[in-house]
C-alpha cells in the first residue's frame, strides 16, 4: 500500500498547480493521471502534417500570463505574441482589431464611431486602476475578502458597486452603455462567446470585459513550441511523482473523511492529509464516491448541475497564411468570425433551442502567426472551434460536414483558404466534450458553483477538495481552482486547522 500526504487526481494545470503548492509546503504528493501524459487540455502534437505543431485543445493563455497564481510559480515558459491580439471579422468584412498597443485598438474601434476611441482609453484606464483587485477577487476562494477590500480601496464604495453591477449585465447591454459603434461592442461580445453565454445572457459582460481588458493588457500569449510546453514547465516546477495511465476508480472515505483512493487495477493509495480532485464535480461525486455515499441534498443538487455545450474543433496544416480580404485579420493570433452582435445572439439562441446553428460562430487561432516555431517557414498551423448542443450524436460523416461548413464561413472572408489546406484533423464532442467544467451562467457561479454551497474547494467530506474548473472561479488556464484547493488543504492542517475543520464542516451540514 502506498501512503502519501496528499493524492491529486488529474494532472491538468489545476492539478499540477495544487500539487506544486503542497510540495512547496513540504508535503509528500502523488499525482495520478489516467491518460498516458500529463496536461489535460493543455497539450500539443503533430495531429495534421509532419512539422506542424497543433494545440490539441486549448491554445491561448491570457489568464495564464495575467494570473497571479501562475505568475507566482515563476515558470520557465517562453511566451509568444502575434502582431495583434484579436480580430473580429464582421459579415461585411470590416474588422475590429484588439492590439496590445492601446492606441491601435482605440483607432480601430474609433473607425466604427469616433467617440469610441476615447471611450476605449477611459475603459482601459478603469481596468488598470482595479486590475489587481479584480483578479484577486476572481481568483481567490469565496468570499473574496482581501480582493473586495482592495477593490473598495482602489475604486471607492460607489464605483465598486457600479463595477459589480456592470459585471452582472448581458454583454450586449454593456456594449450599449459604454460604446456607440459596433467595433468595441463586438470585441466585448466575442470574448463572452469564449464561454457558453450569448450576448443577451446575464453575467456575460463580466467575461467579455475581463478577457477584452486582459487582451489589451497582456495579449493572447502562447507558449513557444506548443501548449504542451506550458504543461512541461508545470511538471518541472512540481518536480514530484506523477503516475500516468493510473485511473482512479473510487475515493475511499470513512465517517465523512476522505482517506485515500482506489485505482482501477485494485491498488490503494492512502492519503494522510488530503485528496484533491482535478476532475468535473459530477464525476467526483457520482463516479468516485457514488450517489449512495452523498448527503441527500447534495445528490439532489447534482441532478440540477448544468454542463456547458459540446465542442467541435478543426486543426489545419496550411501551405500558406490565410488569405483574408481584410489584411487586418492577418495580424491577429485569435480570430472571431461568423457573426455580428445579432449573429452571435442568433447562434446562442439556436444552441439554447437544441439546434446546430446554421452559421457557426467560430473562434480561430493563427498559430504560426503567433509563434513561428509551429510550422515550416511560409506555412500556417491554424485551428477553429465552434459549439454545438450538448449530447448530440456525431458520426464521422456528420463531423466532416460541420468542418466543411466552418471552412465555408472562413472561405467567404478569405477566398482561397481551402486551396491552402494540406491536411486537417477534426475532433468532435467525444474527444473534446465540454470545456468549462459546467455552464458559466450566473446561476452556477460564486456560491452556486458547482452547486449551492460555500463557493470553495472544500467538500462535505473532510480532507476532500474539488480542484477542477467545476469549482469557483471556473474554466480557464489560471490555476486558481488548483491553488484554492491546495490552500484549503493547508489551512485544514495549519495552526487553526481544527477550528477550520469545525467551521467548514458545520457550514456544509447546514447546507446539505
């Protein structure tokens, strides 16, 4: 029987961050990963043609570069940037361009409405004044006392309340309140579409504003050589034991206390202090613990858990750069294409109705434009993804037709794109599934994530912590959910650990 201080289930970025913080505190940590390699959704491979490095799942990491959690680890990642951050290509071929140079962004949105150039400067100034407080509030456990106090100090009570209101708005409404023209509005709304929220859903403004301002601030960076280099850096930083091809079949618990895990091969690992799970909440509670072992109200709440939508992703090896008719699009690493505000709203509405949207709103990556090491000189490694309704049946032929439709949307704005395709790879919901660990909608955020509770990594089982994107603050490669789980485990065994345990377990009993 193996025995360690802590077992971490899953070697995604959150699991690796959690393991690193515990190891830094002197704990003996074992990470168990069911796949053949660590990394989770942060991995890269030659999945199209030789010499082309494609990011298999996630690719751009503004939250990674902007996150104080990731920053504090001092990783040896070499970050790369495209000449421009993001281009939203409208159906009439106009482009709203987001650049790390605020003057360039202001000029672009000002072309849609003169006043918006100054308004973009104003909004970015506001972001910089509350940046640390907002990130501290978003990326720390609930309640974010330290971040809230910092925000009150930076903005004052009145402006802090106004900011809180702003973050709860639908992103269409936020765009209407802040800007006059379509350019700035679609930059906000397009960033919201990185979640499963449309332009008219409450809370979407928070994501759109945060990602747009982070893009202006730190860009949409990528690790030189591929997403897998970020994982490799996290593995080096952890420096501890990672067992791959190690599928956990159950979490062992006794009298409400997690004491270890059982693997699929029947072996057992005892955890003296903690089990941390970098897996979705339903998988943890229903698969590894079992519904019969849960408090009854927790089991009832899990039945109401809402996943985000499914994803289809296409990777290409291209013989040359994408031939956009609007040359501004060629500068950007990230491309939004497939609709203006109403087009994005129509896309979201069709998804809500369980329909595969007629025109896919597509988020693209021009990877060689961003990092020249991704493919041979003069070529382009690129990808695009779009959302589809959850739970659909996607045969190989149906996936092919959807990929063809994505290419058709690109071809309309970049004639000749298809002729440059050397090879492509198509991944459907079975390979990718959902990407956010549950919906980003407001009813499953804060103290409602992943279900009504404390909004923390602590679970109703003592010494068991949820370290995945199902926990607050949700999806994105920021490491915060892993860090929050590690901090909770450390607090449980700190000087006031018994008081912490009694408080947390008492609160859980009141909820469940």
